[in-house]
C-alpha cells in the first residue's frame, strides 16, 4: 500500500492571522508580515503531527492510494478520514495500461473513523496479476479552517505554539506531544484492534 498526497493545503486556508493573535505577536508594532512564513511552517508541522496521530485530514485535499491487493474481496478501507468523495478507481496492468473502473461497481461508505469503498456486487474488480489499483479520493473536514472541529483546531494552535516557543530547543523532551494536545485529540483517534483487522 502506498498513499500519496496529491494536493497540499493552500496557504490561504491556514489561519495565520488567528494564530498570530493567539500568540499575541506584534502587539504594539506594525505587522509587516515578516513572521508569516515561520508561523505557516509551525501550523503545517502541528497539523501534520496531529493528522498522523488521529488518521484524519483536517483541511480537504486529494490523495492517491495504490494497492496490489484488496484488503477484502468486497471492501477496501481507506487510510485517512473523513472521505468526501472517491474520484476514480483505476486498474493498471503490469505494462502500465490503465483502465478506469465503472463507478457503478463500487460505492463510498462514509464514516468518521473508517471510510471504505464497497462493491455494489459481490466483489470489487480483480486487480491484474503483476498490476495495481489506484484509488483517487478527497479527504478532510472541508476546504476552510472554520470547518475543522474546534477541539482539533485548538490542538493545532497549542502544538504550533509549543513549536514556536521551543524553536531553539534541542532537548528531546521538548519534542513530546503535550498532555493538553493529547486530551483534545483523544476522541478522534482511531482504535485498531486485532492488528488492524477490524479497520
């Protein structure tokens, strides 16, 4: 399995000014935007850390999942949530010839923890021997920051603020996820049982 992020979060979708207000940067001074690049970097790093912990995309973007076998004959869990749409499912043979799968053969089962594509018949289409299947889909709470749940948005701000405050710190203890952040994201974490077999 290989998951590739096809599009990145646009800078315009990041709450740079709100985070600067959260840090109370530039109080009493003209805002010349010098810190914006750094602030954006802290926000992106905090988002990536939190997304990795919870298996969710905060801001909507496109992904490409490549598989050489289905997880189960009739369904395939998607590794990131929430999924809003499956754009295409494409079979690629060993020679690189790609054929799109008829969308009538599968359906997206939306789920906040474990979204799946499910066969509308008995099984998903067979993957060519020596080939692969590519599933293009969009995942995220929405295209704008205001659509991110408030507890996750607060967790991003807390973690990004920690990165900002410890930007010159080399102590490994400064790299740990703070308890306050963990408490905010706990309900969003995907619980895996039986080695992921229930996912």
